[in-house]
């Protein structure tokens, strides 16, 4: 009985050991496979859609030159607690010469996974980790991006005759949100008028549009005229509520003007597709400086 109970676990461990011994090291120009790990879902997530598009474009162009590159997209889902296990499974499979992802939480996750599977290579955007010979990271100047969003929100608020008050609805708290985005947004607003303050609210996840709409409604009732939303799929609730109640929205990362014309009044754009393309192409050409950030 006991052997029957533990046999699946023993088999899984054996498979992991086999896969880890077969991990590809990304040298030959033919037959390489790149895995794109999406920390969420692809559909409806413009930043991750850009990530996958940039990697795919580089692979297509490199293949057209005579190489052979396959791209597989793996969705990690919204539960961040499951991301490390899913990245571990990808690395353990030995199926990917390179794993590409984008999220400030990924460097810490990959640091641990890389210790278990030291032959696996990673390219991480929107994060920072130096000193690991199999990891290259590229981070964005998101303080400047948030600063621009804060200035737009404050200028629009003044144009609407509102009090020196702007809103920020985020999915969750995390180091980049607390230490970079929120302070940058506040500084941008205060560059317009140093009396501006930020009403900060959390949805608690990246998908609850109903909760986000309720938070937006409360902010508008408190006198907020313009809201920056950084809450993934929950952004839909912010935009709809703002449209219904006559408030405005500033969009983050992508061009959001077409989402709700007249409601979305500003966009601070991040060109992740270009970054993903350029860094993936460097990898394929053998010039990506692993170990640096």
C-alpha cells in the first residue's frame, strides 16, 4: 500500500532528474525552442500580448534567415502563488532553450528555479537580476512612465475644475507599485501643483472588474476627476464606471484612447513588443549578455 501511494511521487522525481540532465543550452542555430511564460492570461492583457508578439516576430525573422525557432506560449494564470511551480515545470521539462517572461516578480522566482536547473537560460523583461550567468533582465524606467501619467491626470483635473486630487486603482501591492509607480505618479501630479494628493485603492487581484468599478465609484464620489488604473482585466470596471459618472481615465502601458474615446484622456505607453523583439533577436544571434541586468 505504501509503495503504491508513493510511486507516483518517486516517478515524478525521476522524470525531473532526467529532464534536468537533458536541459538544452541554446547553442545551435537549428531546432531551438523558446517558451514564453505569461504571468496571467494572454487574451485581454496587452502587455503580455506584446511580449508574445515581440518574441514571435524575432523567431519568424530568424527562421526566415535559415534558422529554425519554435515559440510556445504558456499561461501561468492569475494566482501568483502558482507561478514558481509552473516555471519549474517548464525548466524541468528540458524542452526550452530559452524561457522568456515579463513581470517584476519573476527575477526572484527565476533565481530559485535557476539553482535547481542551472542549464536553463532565461530572458526577463520588466525586472532586474544581475550576476546569474543564465539570466538576462531588462527593466523599464517606470518611475518616469508613472510621473508622466501623474502629470496628465493633474492637468486634466485642473482643466475640469476639480480639487487637487487624483486617483490610482491598482490590482495589488508589490515592490514596484509601492516604491516606483505610486511615488512617481504622485510626483508627476505635484509637478503640476504641489497641493495634489493621490487617493490609492487596491482591487486585490487582476481580474475583478466589479470590485474595481466599486472603487472607482467611491473615488469619484470623493471628488476625484481622473483615475489611473493598473489592474489588468479589472481596468474594465474602472473605465465603465468613469464613463457612467463623467470621470476620466489615464491608461498605462498601452495606447488606450480607442478603448473608450472621451473617457480615456491619456496614455503612458510601454513598447514591450519592441523590447521583446530586440532582446530575443540578440539571444538568437548569440549576443545577449547573460549575467547582466
